């Protein structure tokens, strides 16, 4: 079996598992793009996180959040981290209660 090495491999893997919603951070909430439903940090469960470095430039770093909402939506959030990070998105994910962070558990 080929080892997953990049963000696209993981995105495809999670999409086949039903993680098809896309989100963006806006005004201190996470918005599901197709339904426009807004979620507060306590309404989000982090299922997994994956960090990546750029192939050609290791300082190009990103993180893939695999999330579920309290009403059952499953999706992915990608963000830069490090010097080029999206501070609004970083702040949002820091506000998610620790009991909602299952990123160390296997799914």
C-alpha cells in the first residue's frame, strides 16, 4: 500500500469517508460553505489533524483539520501555520474546548 505523503492524499481519503463539507472562518465562527450554517467553537469536534511541510519550500506549512459539527456535518478545514498563518482561524481552533479535540484518537 502506498504511504500517504501529502495533503491531497489525506483530503481524498477523508472525502471517501464522508468528510465532504468545506468550512471557512468568518467573524469568530466556522461557516459551512454550502449551507451557510455558522458554528461556534463548542459546536465543533476535531477528529484528526495532519501537519504538512511544502515539498519545495519547508517553510510552506499547512494543517488539515478533520472536523465534525454538533449537527452531524463532516468536513475538512485547511490552514497555513507558522509565519503565514491565518490568525482568525488559529484563534477559532484554540477556542475549541479540549474535550472536543479527539485528534489523538483514530477514526
